[in-house]
C-alpha cells in the first residue's frame, strides 16, 4: 500500500505507552522522553500541529514512591496516578522547554467525550492551544476514572483515547508508539518466523486473533487494545501507524511516508461501499 497520503498530514496525534516511558526495572526512560520532546518540538517548529496522548501516570507514580508492583486496590492506583501525573508533566515541561516548545496539560474522562457540550469545549480548548503554537499533552484522568464505572467514565486504555482524540480534533494521522515493531502475523516473542504485517485495510476476525494479552506490568495496553483503536480510526476514515517506541526519532520517517511499522487505512473499496 502506498503511504503517500501520510505526507499530507499536518495535524498529528502521537500516542506513547507506558512501556516506552518506563524501563523494565521501573526507572524512567529519560532518553526516550528526551527524544520525544526533541522530535515533537522540531516538528512543531516546522509547522506541524502536534498533539501528544501519553500514558504513564501510574508507572511514574510507582517510580516516585519506589513501589515495585502495581497495586490491585483501586484507591491506591488512583493515588499513584495523582502523584505520577505531577511528576510526568513536570518532566515533560522541563524537556520540551529545553527545545523552546511550550506544552499544556489536559486530563480527560470518557464523559467529557461522550457529552456534546463538554466534547465541543475540549475540542475548542485543543484548537486554541494549537493556534498558540502550544502542544497539548493529553492523558486520562486516572485519579478520578474508575474501572467499576468504565461504561461511564473510563476509556479503558490510552490506545482508545489516542484514537478518540484523533477523531475529536480531526487530526490527519495517529502514530501509536509501542514496545513492538508493529502488528505481526503471530507472536514474535514466541515464534521466530513471525512476520511483520506492513499494511492493514480491514480489522477482520483473523487480524484480531493475532493480538495477545495485556502489555507490561507498568501499563494496561496490549495489541488487542491497539486493534480496537484501529477500528475507531477506520470508522472515522482516518489513518494510523503502529511502530516501535524505542526509536522515537523515526516518527519523522513515518511522516515522510517511509515504511515503518504497520500502516492502518481503510481500503478505498470499503470507503466507497460505506
């Protein structure tokens, strides 16, 4: 599939997962976070409109409080998110400032997106920030979103949030950074002959079966959640690239239309049918 359409993208959402922000030993991945600040700042200076959807509040909270394991108690998870969000935004602000780029924070819950008035207010706020050359950094408000009320307040994971923000802001492209190169035909951690799927034009039952379980011990996302996000992208006739968050500076290669990761775009035939 030709990726020429990606080159026309001007408003771009970057979604970064906890596994790209936190090292396996629980420490912050400062190199990745600095690469993210440098790359997004450079692109913003060049005239792109960059939006960052970030995970990591709970993982950073674990690091700050020197906790080894994510607690199962909901109140403790919310406390970790509240502590971690402050630290995460402080770090983002420090590193983006190094590259002369202003950033802002928006914490969303599902009801904000679901209700027309608050949805419009969120969209207006993001548009205003972009007009001021400020990068919005968006996260779910995990300190108040709870699993027991998932159908009302929680997105489920930030993969879905990234897709919804792409639709909400009418962005041209979602780049989802993960701990894997892209979507494979089988689990590459188990099968040596697993092959990267370069293009996906439809989320079929077969495609869904390629997905595994949850992500790292610091995060909640897995390949299934990324494919669920892709469904949202397809429904809105948007495009998405799933690629490796360990090489953040390759975001520029993705925007230049080079083959990196897995490219998701609904086929033209499907668009005409729908």
